[in-house]
C-alpha cells in the first residue's frame, strides 16, 4: 500500500474516534446533557434563571438554607376566593391586565413584571397598595421568594372576576417569551390573547386549591 493510502487510513481512524459534538442543552452547572423538559434554579444574586440537571437541582431545594442558588419549585396553586377591590389594580400602577409578582429577597422588595412588545417590564409595587391586597388575601403569603410568582389577571372592561395563581417563576418567563413573539401594539392583539388564554388553561389544569391560613 502506498504511503498516501496509509495516511488516509490514519485520518479516517482519527475522525471515527473523535467524540461527536453533543446536540441539545447542557446543565448550566455541571455541563451534562439535559432533556428539553428540565428543571431550573435561580441565581439569587444575579437574578439569572439556570437550566440544570436533576442532580444539581436537588442540591438547592432547602428553602431555609442561605444559598446563592435556589431550586424553582414545581407547585401550582389557585386562589378561588381571591379578592381585588375596585380601583386596586390602578393603585398597583400596572398598565395592562396581566402581571406576575414576586419577592426579591436580595433587595427585600416586591416587584411586578408585565408583558409588552419589548418583553417583560419591571415595576416596583407601591407598598401600601400591595399590602392592601395581602390584607384581604392572606393565603398569598405562602409565596416563596425569588422562585415563585403570583400570576394576576384582571378582566377586560371589568367583566368577570380577577384571577390569581401561584406558579413557578420559570413558567412566567416562558409566558413572557411566547408573548414577545406575537405581541402587537399596546394591548398585544388577538394572537397575544390566544397565547394568554392557552397558558391560563394550562395553569388551571395544573393547580390545586391553596389552603387558607387558620
């Protein structure tokens, strides 16, 4: 066999033994491959959502520990007795009928995000107005800081009852991402409303009724 033939065989063997590139997502912590459906942890200091494997997720599930990273729980709760007094939504200074509210433990404040054409807009809630909501809805106090959110929706033109659910924070960012792709104008348009309706149908199906404090 000619030297050039030997060289070709060597190159072919090297190519066949070379590790194939990994397709798909990897854990942001340990770099192992993860499925499309995976869990998340929150980097509390950087306010960053991280995609992780099951093993890394379980390292940060202790809610009482003072950790930089916190696992995002998977619970969904509904509040069928949720009350929102007339005019209270305006006092919260949220310009659209949908928002998610969470507690930022690092800054020790409650903030709201609402969707728009540029994604999620952050708004620090007026303390007195939000305290008024909590006073008549004490069950909302079981919200875990940083990792869970209260998903709020008020009906258009005052028709119907307001809705409130406790959901994982990553579900809220998923909704924001979907809305950003279809949002048109100030109120989002018909496509955005369809996305919101579908999302809330899924949340209702996943949710169990929250226990009222005794």
